[in-house]
């Protein structure tokens, strides 16, 4: 039987590279590219069909930063498919990144240069905004929209006798210090990206606790340091021209500089081949690339407290109820 695989943020970068690798692995897939920009999604589909002419590739308009869009897309998915085997939650944003240039250049000539690039700790801050739903934009796009999508697709993910997988693209930038339970949307902080990725790590653990007995298994990966549109937006292009040779040199001494989307998708592809029961819900699976270009996946235990993840899960359910009620009231007025 064909596997149904849905990938959010699939029109470029790691998402597109993952789709290419999955089609190379199994040409009988039913692949759904869930993207915000349909023009880019069409281009991605054409690129994939150029090398996999007989592939079954569907397109779906999905803006995970909009609850309305998520609900509409979920309804469309339910009408198309009877079940989902893999749901790759890859879409994400890092708006208005601000770089501490002094810290950057100081770090380039220090012992912490690898750690600095791998985690962006002490290097990046972002200015977040509210979206049309009244939610913090980064939280809504990187986490909450995906959470609503899972809730809406539960009938297709949790079916008797069926095993389904949810896989989050997280980050080494996911740090406990950036997250606050009193401010889960990170409206009062300056590191919303880091907070949202730590939140996705916690949510994955909670999903396993609540959904494994229904056949749904959740995992998180870190793609390593990958050069994508998101990454290139952090610095001016001339600075990347100066830094890139240094980064390739550093890769000789570290395995976290995957650099290309293909390499960064290694852990996502590796998880596609694993039995869910064999995976540890408390670890993050890291894409790694050796100095000689060999790709492999390595698990690393996450700094996650189970009680804290349970409290966070409850808060998300409460927020979901609030947002749905607000949306219902708005629809009734219209």
C-alpha cells in the first residue's frame, strides 16, 4: 500500500530536499506539499517531477501561521486521504533577525566559534509581531498552527491498527532558558524562535505520552547548521561571502555543520526508515555530516522535564479552546 506523506514548508530548503530524498527511497509514495506560497509550491512540484516523472505529488495551500488556513487545509486533507502515515512539520519562520555583529566577529576568533554558529546563542534576537489571530507570529507559525493541524487530523493519524508518525524540524537553538511557562508565546522576550523550538520539543514528548496508545508517535530532529533562505536572511549577502569559506573549514572539525538542505534532511529521512516503537521520545535526532561529507543521524537526549511538558500541553489545549471560541464568534458576526 502507498504511504501518504504530508510535508509543511515543502517548497524550498530542507522541506524540498526531504521530498526529493523520500521519492528516491520510495517511488510509490503519495506526497502532499503543504505550502503557503502556491507559486513556489508549483515550482517545487515541477522540479520533483522532472526527476520522478511517475511520482504522485499533491499540492495544498497551508499557512500554519493562520488558524483559519489550518482549519481549511485540514478539511481538504480529510477529504483527500483516508489516513496519513507521516506528517512532517517543517514550516517555520525567524522574522526580523537582529545580529550582534560584535559578538559575531569576537566569536569568529574564539574557541566558541563552533558553538556560536551551531546554536546562535548570544548572537541572534528577533522582533516578533501579532498575527491576524492575535497570536505571536513565531509561536503561531512554528508551533501552534502545527498543533491545531495535528488535532484536526487526528482521525487520519489515530486509526485502529495503524501507525502514524509526526516529525518536527526543531533546532539546536531550542533552549530551555529562552522559554517561559508564564509567557508561552514569548511575547515579552527577544528570542521567539528559540522559545518556539523548545516548545516543539516539549510538545513532542507530551504527544507521545497522550497518543502512543492510539498509534501516533512523535519525534524531533535538528538539521544542523544549514544554509537556507531563513539562514541567508540573518546577515547581508556580502558577509556570507566572507564567512562561508570559514564555515567549510570549520566543518573539518565538527559534524554539526551540515550546510546543505540535502544533508540537513538526513535525520528526517532516517526516521522515515525506522520503526516508531524503537525510537526514544526523550531524544532529538541530529543530522550530522563528517568533514569528508558523510551523512549520519545521532540521538541526543533533550533537556525536557516531563511534568513541565504536561503543563505546557494543558496550556496549549486551553489556548486552542480560546482561539476556536474567538474564531466562532467572529464567524457568527460575519
